[in-house]
């Protein structure tokens, strides 16, 4: 009888531990660092996100001609946020001529992507800054966390690709992914990394070649959760939809399948509280400072 009771107790403890592992702390992710407050996807934005208490840095990566991993949302120089090397505005009709995949990083860093700000984000502080290498971001974050914030964060990294842009604005999925993995393997433990993408080809490749990496399926379509998961062909670690596509029923269904739910891009405090009320596991926001003001509410255990 003693051994039976001991075995049952051990199984109960393992069950509790497994549940605790599945429901982590509420994950506030700084979108492109802190896009609402600093130039997006730049080192100043990531450092401010750290100071605002995020648990994950969300960012996008593209590849240069010389195979460097650059933090950028578009694989070209967006005229809405960048000036050319001479400080001139970039005509919108010409933006795709400034193709990062056809530039070396030495050429990329000549563009100023912070001085003109972003008219969609009036609180964003204007400053002269460049699109950084992912390696430089990781080093800057590491220094800042060791000297100031005193805690490590995860990285939610989007690989931006599409079939029509293969070989034009980015490498083929396999090469693209391998370049990113090789860089990350030099700088970070893999348990601190999530790879996200709208392109299911990317997620399938990582699922097969790098199964230890957590994956997030980005969603902006109107298909059912079941249809999107069936198309992917496996259960990702995270289901990450546009927040207005969510309902409590969808969150519950995903949790039943042991999939975390991290919606984007949640900017108003009322929306943040709504997502928390639905039972999401976190959210991605341009304004991590707003989330910090209600951090005690967000971190209440469900």
C-alpha cells in the first residue's frame, strides 16, 4: 500500500509540474521593440521595451546581400520611416528599389530610419538611428539586462517570406532559416527563442529541421482555427492571431490542444484587459509602457 500511495503522489506531482510548465507567466511582448515610443526595430526601441518590463522582444529579420541578419519589418527601405544616405526622402514609388537583399550591411546602415518618425505613432520619439544587425541587438540587450533590468527576456523573431518574393527579396526558405538559426546558435540558448511566421513553409521547415525551437503561427485570415492548424499540419507552441479575430471559445479550444495564445497588436489598455479576460497567455503591443501600468492586473493567475 505504501508503494501504491507513493506512486500516486509522484504522478500527481508530475501532473502539477506539467501544468505549471504549460501555463507560464503572462507574456507581454514589445512589438518591434516599442514602436509606439521609439523608431521600430531599433536598439533604442528594444532597450525601452526592457525598461518597460516586457518578457519578450518581438522583432522581424531580413537578409542582406552579404548574408547578414538585419532587424527590419520590410525587406526594403520604407519611405514612411527612412531617409536615404544623403538625408533625402525616399519616393514611395521607388521604395522597392532599395532592396535590402541586394545591399550589403555597410550600405544598409547608411540609411537613417528614425529621424522622420512615424506619423501613425505621435508619441514616438524621433532620433537618428539605423536598422541594426540582429547580433548587435542581442549584445545590446544582454549588456542592458545585466547592468540595469536584471532579468532575461525571450525573443519572438518573425521570418518574413512569401513564395512570390523567393530569391527576389529574400533567400529561399531553407537558406533563410539556416542563416537565422546559425546566428542565433552563436548568441542565445534555444529555449529563449520563438520563431514566428505567416508563411507556413517557414514553420514546417523549422518543425522538421529544428524541432527544439518553439514556433508561432501568425494569423490574419478569417479561416477557422481548425482550418489554419490543419493547413499547418502540426500543433505550434503558439497561435498568434490579429486580436480582433479572437474569442474566449477559440482561446479555450487552443488551450485544450496545449497551444498558447498570443494575439497582436494590442495597444489600448481596454483591449489589453479584454485579452487577459479571455484567458490569452499574453499579447504583442506597440506600447509596453501601458501594459506596465496594469502589470499587477495582467499577472493575476487564472
